[in-house]
């Protein structure tokens, strides 16, 4: 695991099992950085041949991913989402 993630913390519970915790205080808005980090996270998941289970949870007990932070929508690059979809259609699991 060599990505610099700030909103996601990866805990290797055991070989083949990761817990990924999302934290973007105060209320877990998704924002442009979230999209980029999700793309990096998918890359890490795909590169781990022994990984079988990934559990996503939230550091905030009241919100998992609240909603998209529309105040930063102008910063959003929509292409990465399309790349994630293309990647999943060609992944070893999909």
C-alpha cells in the first residue's frame, strides 16, 4: 500500500481483508479529493492479489458519505469516474 490517502484509512485486518474508513470532517462530504482518492483506492485494491474482502465504514457515526460538496463542484473532473467504470469492466473481479 503506497498511496497517500488523506480521507481514507486502510487497516489490514488480516491477509485478504481490509477495513477502509472514510473521514472528511465535519460531516463526511464527498468532494473532488474524495473522487481522486477513491480512484487511487480502487487501484490499490486491484493490485492486491490476495485481497478478498474490503469493508467500507465511516469515522463519523452519523454520516457515511453525506453528499457531494457542491461548493467545490467547479473543481470536479468528471473523467475520473468514467475511468473507474472502464477499469471495473476490465478488472480481474468484474
